[in-house]
C-alpha cells in the first residue's frame, strides 16, 4: 500500500513539472510574439512620423 502511495506522489510531481514547463513555454511564446508585434508597430509609427 505504501509503495502505491509513493508511486502516486511521484506521478503527481512529474505532472506538476510538465504543467509548469508547458506554462513557461506558453508564457515565453506569448511574450516573444508580443514583443515582435510591438516592434513592428513601433517601426510603422516611426515611418509615419518621419513621413510628416
């Protein structure tokens, strides 16, 4: 019975790690996408301003 409990704890710890890994990857992906979008927008704004 104790071994089964230990296995369950191990499984939970592993799934916890994968969930945090997925979250980290998602956050990094969103952040990099946002920074790309922001830099493109800034470039367009600078082009508009320099045209004036």
